[in-house]
């Protein structure tokens, strides 16, 4: 029974709870047991089983009295970038070790208000800076998938790798992630799950540890498009505490899953056929095109001419914003303080020198350099101008099409430890996800097939601003056509 409960999708569990097939406590206990049995994957930094079971008992009482809420009794994993009241929040960094916020992030508060339960806080690349989940102070996260005939441990992608592993490994029904340059979509593709980045401004950033403020956006990670739609509806909404939060109605995203894409115009950008892309990813992309055509969509070739500049633009803007945001971690107000200092300046040096990891230091140095007086116009201002051109490419494309189809990542999951000495190779993992992030557009990644060595491959759909409904509707059609039912081998043991 325990094993069967963890195999349900979030929507299936919701419906079964409503019918009384099992209790919220039984569902929570099954996931707590699964979480404890999979500690070798290192997907959680903090586990909160007592909190989950206490909330489950409350959910059962509420359902018995006829007061069940939309996500009543559903266990979730929370990326450790979301502040959770009185529960340690580290952002994967040593410098925030022991920090227990006295407040709750808006997104997680909305999930609890709708009845969801927290199983724990998931591991991530330090301050969400990474594409492998190998830069966390709390150690790398292991992907539950392995190549056929090969026992090497693989990365789950990043930065939301802990959340991705928790969902793919059947440790949680769903999870929160954040996406700055692809940190929901790329790990979703590497672990064979579905992950969505909504339009910038859809979800409040209040209470989420900041990386790059003009790019960060919360989103759901789950095992189906419908599950993402359910979670997204709760996570969205205007928040006066976040000046970038948009005040507009939140649609019923689940109702958008009509399965009908007849007449939908789907754009295929020629610039996404990058040099060195594997043949099987290119073939899967063509398969996705064929699936949408068969469902009645109209496919058109489009051009996004400034795509080639997206990655370097991102790696100027994001570090610049990070260097400003992370200046607050000085040993005075948050987390840990360095040792062996004799004056204030030395205390700052000791705290930041020992508190930040190498990847964070690298990006802070890049950020302070591009913001420095002599280089501000040459790098930062130029990057902002190029960002506008990239956004204009999408605006022009959406005059011809309703949604854009691309691969999610240029490769499958790679081995833990690979690419760690080559940051540029690591940054290239985000080549297909970064352009939409710079333009603030909604995007979803869903599993659509397996590579020749048995690893998941993802397809990405990008939509117009605040048109998540079309993205989800198109993704639902692709999901049905792909019929992806593969699971990691460890779940079959």
C-alpha cells in the first residue's frame, strides 16, 4: 500500500482522498518512509516529518467536517530557497547555515493555505547558481536515473535538482522550484518530470532568497502537466509585498487542459538547431512537431535572430544582480560569521571568504566587474540592450505563432563531477532555456522520450506573456502523445 501511494500523481491522490480511499496521514506516512529510504540521493537538506504528519491529521479532520481545500493533505517538497517560518532556510549555502526565518514566503504560505503539507526542504545549487546541483554546500544531489548498463551516478540538473529528484524518485507528489535561467525546466528534463516557469510576475518573489531579481520566478515541478496546472493555480496571484508581482486574475489552469490544439500555430525557431546537438534530441524535436501536427496544429518556421547572444547576455545580467543581492550576507545580520578577524573589514572578508562557495565567488567577481565604473557601459548596459532585442524577437514571433516548441536541454543528464572544471561547458546546459528567461516568458518542460542509453529527454514549450493556459494546453497534447511511463530502475527493484 505504501509503495502504491507514492506512485500516484498529485491529481490522482487528490481525487482518491476526496473519495476516502485512504487518509491524508496514510499518504503522508508513505512519503515520509520513501523520503527516509532514499537519503542516499541527498535530495533534502532538512526533513520535516513531524510537521507533515501533524498537518495530515489536521487535513483529515478538515475533510471529515466537509471543509477540504484544493490541495488538502497533499505532501510536497519545498526548494530550500523559499523562506519557511521557523524551519532552516539555507539556499544551499554555508553562509546561511542555521538561519530559521521568522516569516513564510508568499508562495509557500499560499500552498499551506490551500491545504498542502511540507515534507522538507530540498537541496539546490548554492544560491541557485548552477546547472548540475553540484555546488551546494550540503553536497551534490544524485539523479534517481542511471544509464542502462552503467552504474555511474548522474546529476539531476540544477538549480532545482533536489526538488526534481524528490518528484522523480517518488518521494513527494510535487515540489516547488525557482527558475532564473532554466533552473526548473532543465532539471525536469534530466529527471523525466514536468516543470513549469510561469511568466515573470505571475508568482510573488517575496520570501524567496534572491539570486537575480529581474529573472527569478517560482514555479511547480510534478509528474504530469495536470499536476503542474493544479500547483500553479495556488502559487500564482498578486502580492503587494512584491513590486514586480502582477495584479491580474489567476485562470483555472486545469480547465485549460482541453486536449484541443486544432488551428494552434506552433513556431519552430531555426536558431535552436545549435552546433553539436545530438541527433536523438533533434529527432525527438521532430517527433514533437509531428505529434502537434497530427493533433491539428499548424507548424511554422520562425526566426529568433538574437538567440546566439542570450547566454553571454544572461551571464552578465544575472551575476551583476547577484553581486548586489548577495552583498547583504556580511556576517552581521544573517547566518554564520567568519572567525579570526580583528576589525570590521576583516570580519566581512572572513565571513564571505568562508561562507560562499567557489561558483558563487566566481559569479560575484563577474558581477562586480561588469558593474564597475570602467566597464558598466561596455558590458552591463550593452547586455541590457541585447536583452531588449531578444525580447523583441519573441514579440515579433508571437505575431505569427501562438506557442514555440524547442528541446529543453542540449544533452541528457551527465555524470556527477563531469564539467566541474569547465564552467563555460556547464553554462551551455542553459542554452535553450535562457532566452525565454531574459524575455520573462512562460515555459514548460515535459518528458517526451528516452535516449539510446535509457535517460529521459525533454521538450520545451514557450508561450506569450501571461498565456500559461495555451502553454499548458499544448503540453497536455504532447504529454498524451508521448505517453511517457518510464521510471528510474531503482523504482522497479
